[in-house]
């Protein structure tokens, strides 16, 4: 075992699962209106290891880590350039009226 003093240098990503009570919606349907789910602190997420709601400080950090990973993945997909016929279709070939794009449609 490694011994260390103080907090970790990086926050570790915990495994999260949807709350079984609200099914990840963060609210439970009441008789007249929706109520905040008390089993997951109205977040829709619980810890996979313990099955309990995360403290709010930890939950905010974990959701931020997941959001940053999703933003990184979206940026990666947006950088991909189309290839093949779609690439030629999107480029300006200056064959249309006034030098605009002509696609032959």
C-alpha cells in the first residue's frame, strides 16, 4: 500500500449508475405533482459500489468530470472532416450562378 498525506492530486472518476427509485430522472411522480427523489439527492445518480447517494460535493465533481469528458468527445467528433462524396458535395466548386456552389441536384 502506498501511504500518502493530504488529498489526492487528481479526482478519480467513480462509477455511477441511474437511481432505481427515479430511474435517473431525479424526480418521483407524486399524486398531484413531481417530488424530488430523496434516495439520490435529486440527481438521478448513485454510486455503483455502495448503491447510496453521493454527497453533494462529490456529486458535483463527478458530474463535472463526466461533462468534461463528453465535451472532449464532442469536440473530437466535430473535428472529423467528411470524406468521399459528402466532402465533394460540401466544397464550393464555383460552377453555379455567380460562382456559387453547384451540386447538380
